[in-house]
C-alpha cells in the first residue's frame, strides 16, 4: 500500500529515533515519500515502494521485494534498493531496470544519484530512446550491451567494452564494438576508442579513435566512401571509388575534399566548399584530373553557385560553370542529368524589388557549348547585358497600370549582333465579383533594334509598334453533392479570352531568342503565339475553356479536375518566323485534360490534343498510377505525338512502366522500362532491388539511357545504408525518385508517407 505524506513523515521521525537508540525500523508492504529535505532541495519528491521497507541507524532506507523508486520522471525497479538520503544516492541490486527520458537500461547492479541521474550500471543491456534530430534525419532507437555504462547526464552516457547499434535485439545487422564509447546527445556526437565496425558478423580492423555524428550535424572527419562497379557514360571510368573527407572549418564555412579513383582514368581530386555570410551564401565545386590515363592530358571542371539576399529588396545569384573539354561531362560525370548536357550556363543576375510595386533585374548570360562530333550543337546568343524593368500591377484609380521593359545586347561569334529594347505599357480594368470576373486590357508594345552594320546597305535601326487589346472573363459556379455517401463540392468554371493584335510587317527584324511557343492550356490564354519578343503574332481570336473540379469541403483539397479548351481564329496568320509555315484553319486543336483520383488508390494524369477538323489525336500523354500504400506503386504511361508535330517528322509512340513493389522477405523490386513502339527499341531501362532489414538497407540498381550523340550511357549503383548511422556506396535514391512516380524511401517515417486519395 502507499502511505500518505503525513504517515510517511511520522515514519521518518520514528526512523530517526530508532537511529538515535542504535536500532532499526521495519515497515511491511509500504510506500514512503521523501520530501525536499534532501541535500539538493530543488528536485521533486522521491517515492519509494516495496514489499517492505527497513530504516537503519545511519539514515539509510532499504526497500526489499519488488522495490521501486521514482523521482522527476526517473524510475528504478529492482529486487532490492538502498537509498541514502544524506548523499541522495540509490543503490539497486538484482533485476535492475532504469527508465529515464524514454531510455530503458537493465543490469544486475546500479548506483546513481537521483537528483541528476548520474551513476553507473554494471553489465547493462540498453535501449536509448530517439532524440530530437536534424530535420533531414529520421529519429531512431539505439540498442546495445556493455560491461558498464556511466550515466553522466540525461543526454550523455559512456560505455565500457560495449556494443552499439540501431538493430533491435536478435536482429542481425551492424554494430559498433568499442573499448570505450561516449554518446553525447547534447552535441549529437559519438566518440569511440579501440573501436571496430561489424556488419553481419564481419568486422573491420580496430581503430584507435573515431568520432561520428549521431545525426546529420556537421563533423570533421572521413565520410563513408562511395563505390560504383562501373561509372560514367558507357563505363568510361571503370571501377570508381571515392573517399570524401569533411572539414568543418567554421560555423559558416566548410569543405568536402574527395579523392576519386577511376580504374580507366586515374585519380581525380574534388573539392566542395560552402560558405554562409551576411546576406550571401554559396558553394564552389572544383575538380581536377591531373593526368587522364586515356587522353594523357589534364582535365578539370568548375561550378560556382552564389546567392544574395540583402535588405532593402536586393537579391541576386551567380551560376558559373566551366569544363576543360567537350567530353568532360560525358566521360567523367557520375550524374546522369549532366551526361547529356550540351550547353553549360555562365550567368549572373542582380534583382531589386522596389516597394513591392516594381522590380528590376540586371542579367548577363553566356554558354559554354560542348560540341559532339556526331551531332553539332547550335551556339546560343549571349546576353551582355540584359536589363529588365517591370511594374506587375499598380492601382491607378479603378485601373491596374502595368509596364514591362527590356534592354538587351545580343552577341554571337558568327551571327548578327545588336541591341533590342522594348517598352510595353498596359492598362487593365478588373471587375471582380464573388462568382465572376471581367477584365478588359489594352497596351502598346514598342520595340527598337540597334544592330551592328554588316554591309553598307544594311539598316542599323529598326522599330516596331504594336497595340494589343484583350478581354478576359469567367464565371465560377458550384454545387454541393454526394458521391458514395461522401460530401463533395462540384464546380463549373467557363472562361472566355478574346485577343486582338493588328498585323505589323516584321520580316526584316532579326531573330535573337524567339521560337514558337508550345501549344498547351496556359499558352491559349497568352498574348503571343511566340516565345520571345522578336515576333509579335497578329491575332483576332477567341479562347473558350471549361474547367470542372471535385473538391472536398472539409479540407478544401481538389480530388479531381477536368478541362477542355479551344481557340477560334477570325483571321489568317500573317506574322511568322523565317522558313516557318503559317497557321491554317479557323480553330485550334482541342485541348483536354483529366487529373486526380479516379478510383480507390488510382490516380490519373491525362492530356490530349485533338485536331479540330478530323477529330484525330495529335498528342496524347497519359499516366496512371496505383499506390495502395507507401512502398507499393505501379505507374503506366503512354505518349503519342503525330509526325506533323515532331522535329524529325517521325511519329512518336512510347510506353512507360515503372514500379516499386515488395516481393517478399524484406525485398523490393524497383524499375522503369521506356519503349519506342514504332522501332521496338527500349529507350531507357532502370532495374534494381532494395532490401529492408529494419536497421540497414541495401540498394543495387543499373540504368541505361540514350544520349544526344545516338549512343547509350550506363550507370550502376550500390549502396548500404546503416539506419541512424551512415551510408556507404553510390546512392540511387535521386534516380529512383526521378524515374518512379510515387517512390518512397523504405525508412521514411510513416507520418511522412502521405498520399491523397479521395475515393476511399
């Protein structure tokens, strides 16, 4: 039974009297509370319970049989407890269990000061609760056993001859075996002396001293190496091993220095430096291969990313990239997205947002062109410089006043150079009601070209002035309904957009950065048929569109959306790019789209373009995904483009299938297969396996994909991830995420594996 505080106080008085007389005191089936008379009086009361309690002349209290001590969230259970109130120490014997801050530690004997939980446990077996970790890290429990564990604070322990792992007891996996192991959860640092790392019973040689991070915080030292059986395009590097060293220089500076050995190329040195300054941050990557074994020459690459965010509305960025030769990325890059890159940007921008109603940008841009012997690359124009000035919308009485302006010099080594400047003032009158809007707008686009003279008869100055008028209107209608006994809101949103632009002869104007804009749902509501301002299309046209949505009223989430739209022409097209055909017909193709959850666990993304006259499909992109739960996803895709819309004049028909699926025993299959139906050839293949052992994960994958030169590139991935500790090998995670819609990391927390399904 548990005694009241008053009875417990009398018990202590009797115990003191017995001590003065040199006798002891016994109380059976009792529980007592010791108040704040302990030396550290800032702590809470101490509760002691057992089958019986004995008080001794020296002021100690002993609890025998199912003994339990509680204080400030710390609990000690044992066969026998002895508590000394003068020193505030408890000593536990027998089947000892210590619970504090979520930790569970068991052993035959414990000695601990209860006020601050400092003490030592003999031969402990422990489970340490998850600590608050970095946002990019997943909290994990840790387990182990040792000869002894010193409890230094709630968040710091020291283990002698111990084993440490995130694998649950009885689960085969990995562990750190150390003569001395300190776990400092305040600083998230582990320190090991005379330590070995063991995986599935295979151990590394011991190291004298090692430090490691207990989360993703920065810590100087060697990082796990990466290994790829074959890397680079078509295996042009052979076996590829990289050993990175992380240097935590200062709180706002660090560097990762990597030594990379490539079997067929030699040794490459890489350095990634990061910095964080007032209003500035960035990173600089430099890599050099002193002597390529195949080419017998030095090769290098450079990437500088800098970002400015200053008070007063200033911002900016630098993106500078350069490599030593045309084949550098194809030969040496391990990143698939880089191997097919043919133009490398070198640019900088400075932006100013003035008071929220206007903004300006100064931008310079050029490219390093990586030519391919089998597929020549067109060199883009340089912008040296480009100045933009914009007023997105400024109230002017009932009107919105807008302005767009640009000044840019285009430079090219073999083409016409010159300046282009334009001013485009606009005035709109938005009339908005809760269920409708009506917005007429008018503007004048004035453009001037100052060109370098090629011949005496070539004009150097050209101007163009084009008025542009439009009316945009729409209605929002909605109704409450039910589907499968669930409340929904269905909307119907018709929209009309009329555009008028008179014809202006622009055939003599050069083309610096202009092309035909992609025909899509957003483009049918735009003012120009072209991207860029070297051509402004003439127009007398009306766009009609209808959107309908299903919305969940309790959350406001959109469950399903359907769209249909078409543009109607009231005159023939007259403005065109050099060599490009003029548009024909009185109506554009139909644009149709459907997206959302179409059945339990099934989502659909579909977009189609139909010829208005023949009703034949010109484009079709569909993607259907089945995802019943995290870690299970199957996606099917189909892509069609008519021959009249492709660059090479060949019809495009492709199928695509991707998946992540459990196949039993902790194994998951991952893959993607992209096939050209017309030729019967595979375009991209990705296949791999993942094994989730709970506290470690194995990932192995291979990928083959086409490159612009007409060949293929192959990459292999092999990675071991030790949960809550480290990763070894080349990660395929970004490749999986990019190629497999709905892919989920196997050790992602359940609350992060969210999927929206309406029809549940």
